[in-house]
């Protein structure tokens, strides 16, 4: 991890924007805003999920922003969700950034009339990000 003795105002703004991007993803998920979540991705996004961890083949890969719709709409089956974002690290090089971000998600659903179940999920994302050319 990089040690920063001094940040330029531009780099500080970029780092804040990236953190806000991670938080916007969680915010949209907890409000069931699939359209808002999708808007955080480029039209040509590649969304790869590795259920078996590092070094494995992707469990599935979705191509394009619209392919994300069923993934994000699937959250509607839960009565409540809460996503807690943890540490994130990013490397910024020009208009590109990459890094790692951790999240713990709590999902609540009804099992039987008066019984609910809580599912805890942990995720580690390795996003590759690109600055919007219009920005």
C-alpha cells in the first residue's frame, strides 16, 4: 500500500470520488435502486464473479451494463439489506484507477411466518475504473 506524505488537491479529490463511488454502490443496493447501481458502470462493463476465490475461473461473467439488471434486481427478494464498506485501496494512474474494496452485506428474509433469517455475505471487489471523459 502506498504511503502518501503529501496529496495534491486533484489526487485528494480523485480519492474522495472513488470512495463515494464505492459508497454509492452500497447505497443503491440497500434502497433497491437497480437503475442507480447500473448507472455506476460503463456501457461496456465486464462484471466477473469468482465464488471460489483468487486463482479460480470466474463463476460467471456478465458483459455490458444491461446484463447487470437481474443481479441488482435480485436484492428485491430480501426484506432488508445493509452493506458496510470497509477498507479500500486504490492506485490512480491518469484517468484510470484500480484497487480493492471490502464489503460485508447483511440480508434479511422471512423463512416462515414469524421467522426471519439473516445471511451475511462478504465481498472483495477488484474494480478497474475509468474517469468519465466528460468530467
